[in-house]
């Protein structure tokens, strides 16, 4: 395969400046994923009213679940294809697709059409997160994997906070459909900027045997090339075979234990993330709080997540990602159990904040661990499969919580169930082993 020549001197300044675009562009892409994390949870109480679609508890669960099913498909397929077609192509395609489909959700005439659009948007969303994490880590210097991953994931929860805040203002005045129009608008600026400024990662180029191009990217970005075996099969006639071979490497003797343990831990982590974000407003309304307070709890939960991520990344880089992950899951379990206690509103806000600090950061530390413990030629695949296993938990969480809501026992039993899941997440993380220093 031909390789690109070194950059002419006249273009080096421009390309060096482009290096600074990687983290911001990926951060905004993850922010849009964060919007999707909570947007359905903010509109479900409205969709359940007789004035709209009058969704039952079962219907609301179906609307939530179908989008998560699409995310699972996207994580498993796009994450793997990213190691074949490149980080840049996969990320731009994912962002463009889910933004368009999110816009179309605003015009859905009924719950069935809305569900189909949510499923299709979910495929793009599912591929966005592992691809963005893989790319950011490959443009990060060694030893900073924990901080790089948690920093990029602040975008996820900034998006969630912004969405919860917007919902408080937008839904009463403009209606629930306006939320999906607003969620699609950032892509009008983001996609052109990504096309113009987002480079391909050196890790991907090296894994494809394009060493000269990889060395040039690494030189421009001040990075050291990671060691990698012979070039992986590339996209094209050998694409399907290459994808299968890449996936199989995750289940070889040297990686099987981590693949299974990480999958189980990610399942628990995303069960908590999506269970809480999709049903917390509804649970709190059933506990006697009004809609404004219920949406505010969701906002505070995700503010806590942002603070927790900033702390977790620093802690993980000092004590190790695995140790930090165990501690974060265990602490999350404690605060989830305490949410079942009836407190004054101010105390409940504080408890939601602390729960967000630990629960959401715990799942991000799983991604950081995966990224730090897999070589570049399988990193996006490993992240995709970790996210895919997690998306199964993301489906189970809202289904279980929805069943509790339908039965009228979501408060306090939902929080007891979540606490047990947090303990299981800590156990799963404890079963992992670092392949190299994290």
C-alpha cells in the first residue's frame, strides 16, 4: 500500500494546529451522546399523559429499550469496523447518522414510528462512544489513559446536564418535540469541522501497515508510536474476514479472562447509568416530588458525574485504573442504597450529587481500563465490545426499573436493586488483570 510523503514545510504549521482539534471534536461528539442519554427520560413523563400518546409503563419501557437495542448493535458493529475503516471515517459517519435520525424523531406521528427512529439513531450513537475514546487515547501520551478517558467523558455528562436543564425550560413552553430538534442542531457545525480538521490516528495507520503515514502523524502530534504486530487485514474484499479475526483475538487465552470480566462489569455499569437516567424523574414523581424537582434531580445527578470524572481520572492515573474502578463501583453502591432513605429536598439533592460522582465515573473507568490494556490494532474493537456488553445492561436496567414502576414499588426498591448491581460491578472489576501498566 502506498504511503503519504512527509508534510511539506509550508503545511506543517497548519497540520500542527489541527492536532489541537482532536480532543475538542471528540468531546463534542460525546456530548451529543450525552444528550441522548437523558432526552428520552425527560420526555417520558409527558408522553405518558393523555394529551400526548398516553404511554403505559410497558409502552414507555419499550420506547426506552428500542433505542438502547440500537446502541448495542452500533457498539458491536461500528466499534469493530472502526479498526478496519479508520477512526475518522467511522466517527464522522456515526455523528452524521444519529443527528439526522434524532431530528426525524421530532416529527414522529406515533410511538411506533418514534421507536423505529430511536433504534436507527441508536446504531450511530452506539458506535460514536468507543470510536471517540479510542481516538482520544491514541492522541494522548502514555501514562495518561485514565485522565484522557474521564476528561473526554465529561462531555457525555455535560450533554446530559444541558439536556436536563433544557427540558425544564423547553418542554413546558415548546413541547417535547423541540428537544429533538435542539439535539440535532449541533451537527450542522460539528460534521463540517470534523471533515476539515479531524486527522486519522497513528495507531490505526500503523496497524494497517501504513508506517510512513503513522510516523508523520506521530511526529506532528508529539507522540510515540505504539508497538504493533504485522498489519491487520484492511477494509474491502477482506473486511468481513478481518473483522472476525479482530474479534477473535479478544477471546484468545491471553485476553479471555479480561474480555469476560470487562463485559460483565460494563453490563453492570451501564445498567446503572441508563436505569437512573431514564427513570429517575419518574421514580421521584412517584415518591411525591413534582416534575420540576424530578428533572432537577436528574440534572444534579449528572453535575455530580462531571465532578466525579475529573477526580476519578486523576486518582486512576495515580493508583491504577483497576483499583480506582473497584473503589468507585463500591462507593456508588453505598450512595445508591442511601437514595432509598426519605430526606429533605436539600439532602436528596446532595445524595443525588454524590451518587452521580461515583456511579457514572465507575463505568468510564471501565472504558479507560480497556483502552489502556489493549494494543491499537484491536483497541476500538475491544472498546466496542465492552460498550456492546454494557448496552445489554443498558437495556436490562430500564426494563427492570420499568417493571418496578409498573408495579408501583420503584421507590425504594429500585435503589436497592441498583445498589446490588454496584456491588457486582466492583466484583467484576476486581476479576480483571492489567496486561501492562495502566
